[in-house]
C-alpha cells in the first residue's frame, strides 16, 4: 500500500516536471567542476553557476590546509555533543572570534556555533518561540525558518514579501508579550533584500525582536564581510542574527549571534543544539582561517571582484531577458534569478545549458511559488569575466534556438 502510494506520487511529480535528481561531483566545489555519474569515466567538466560558495573559499588552499591541520590536532570527529565532551578549543575560538565581529552590531554579543544553518534556525525558533509568543514571518523565508516556526509552540503570523505596512498592522494588533519578527536578509531564491532598517524601526515601535537569517549575506556584505548589519550600519540589542558558514565562509555549520543572555538560554534549552554530536573541530579550525581571509585584504578584493561580475552579468541578462520574455529578478546580490515561469520550460533551459557545458540549477515549486520556476544563477569570486561572458553567450544561443524551433 505504502509503496503503491509513493509510486503514484512519484509519477505525479514526474508529470509536473518536479522530479529532483542528484548529480555526483568528482572534484572540488569550483567554477569548473567534473560532474556525472558514479562511474569515474562518465564525468564531464561543467562551468557551474549554482553553488553558494560566493567567495571561492570552499577550495581555497589556506582553508584546506587549516582543515588538515585541524584534523591532525583534533582528530576526525568530535565524539559527542557540546554539553557532553564534544566542545573543543577550536569551537570555542571560533565563537570568540565571531563575538568580536558582532560586538559593534549587537551590544553584549555572544555567539554559538551549530552543525548547520537548518539546525540553528530550528534552535532559535523553538527555544524562543514558546507558548504565548508570536512569530511574525516573511512569506519568502527559507524552508528552515518555516520548519522552525512549524515546530515552535508560538503563534505564527505571516506578512507578505517586503510588506512593512502589513507587518506594522499585525504588530499593532498583537497582544502577545513576546513578538519575534523572522526574516531572511537576502532572500535565497530571489536575491533581493529585506528592508531591515524599516524592520528595526517597527521592532522598536512595537517592542519586538528581529531574528534575521543572513545565510547569503555573511562574508559577502559589508566592508569587512561581517554581513548585512555592517552593510546597513545597523546596531541593536533586538537582533538575533544567524550566519551560515557553509556558503561564503566555504566550510560548514552556522552560528547565532545575540545578547549573551539569549545565547546562554540556547545552550541550556535548544534541543537542536543539545541533542546532536558537535561538528568536527577541524571544520571550526578551518573556519578561523576563512574568517581571517574574509575580514582581510584578500576578502575585500574577492568581494570587489564579485561585485564587478554581478554588474557584468546583470547588464547582459537584462537585455536578454527583455527580448526573451523572461523576468530578471530585482537583485544586486550574487543570486540572480531568471524567472521562466513554467516548470518544464525551466528544466528544458537548464538542460540546454548543460548540453553546452554550463550548469545552472532549475528551481521549481515547492522551493519557489507555483508559476515562478527559474534558473537561479549564482556567482562566485572565483568566476572570471570570461566565465560570465560564456554564460551570456550560451543563454543567447538557447534563446535563438527556441525562437527557431
Ligand atoms: C542555506 C540556508 C540555510 C541553511 O543553512 P545550512 O548551513 O546549509 O543548513 C538557512 N537559511 C537560508 C536563508 C539558507 O539559504
């Protein structure tokens, strides 16, 4: 019975061009990556525009060396959860360094390292979103924030994308003793940004807190790569900040930065923190090197190059989108969505690019709303200008072929 049901569901997915399949990478995360099947002989090198390795640190020699050094010093695994015996010096050093970064933006900041951003979001929303509290959630929030809100005992109210007026109304009508605004900073499938300054004004007016997920801003935004709070020049005790460390920082894990009292509460009560084995200390050790690169001159240069590539890509894409009838999302970040609409059309375009040696993910529902299937093009500082020109050329060809067909 179960198997028949699941087979039916799979057929339905297939009919709607919603089947997902995994590809196997044979080499490191980099613009040119060998991708294929498990058979070594059947991999081809593709020019990829779909990772979130925005600064190109996932394959950086210094980060790799630090990872190896960390493994030699601390071993391969942590052996236990943080509260038992898995908390290492590397984890502690990482938290101390991040606390230094966040001191200017969050008074009395302390930080807490998690295995993944998904778990950090589950932890924050369940530990703070207790019965009686209300979570005010942006509709385009990342799945991990949505799942955290589902698991929390708090009431959940949603406000439309970017709609600060609607949020103001909801906050004004709420009698909840604990109001928590929950938002992505950079929206993961659209690349646009939350109006964080306006959200902070609302939080102050209505005595609310702001849980902000900067997965796509940390390392990339701000003069020193400290993320969205640095970029927008915002500072407040009301921020509960989540940064992830598997994207621009190139390794794995995530952290929460918040007032020390909040962090102490998470250490003692957040189940996704307490009941899981600590991430390998080597990852934390490697991240110390990532952070040094992000904050230093090399990070500055990588961000400047990335900004240059974003402008180059947008210039070409906006012309192409206008003639092709695609919609280029309104994004200034490394995430550039080319909205095609139909699931099958997005898949076909992605397949056409792959036939020409370029890998761009087709993103379909439920990750994005129905009717907004898209190519999610992401850029990295390790791309070259020539890489971007090649993508634009191949997209123009794909469009020309579609017209001819
Ligand atoms: C990737 C992502 C996460 C999850 O982070 P992981 O470390 O990959 O689990 C959370 N929020 C947003 C907005 C993301 O894009």
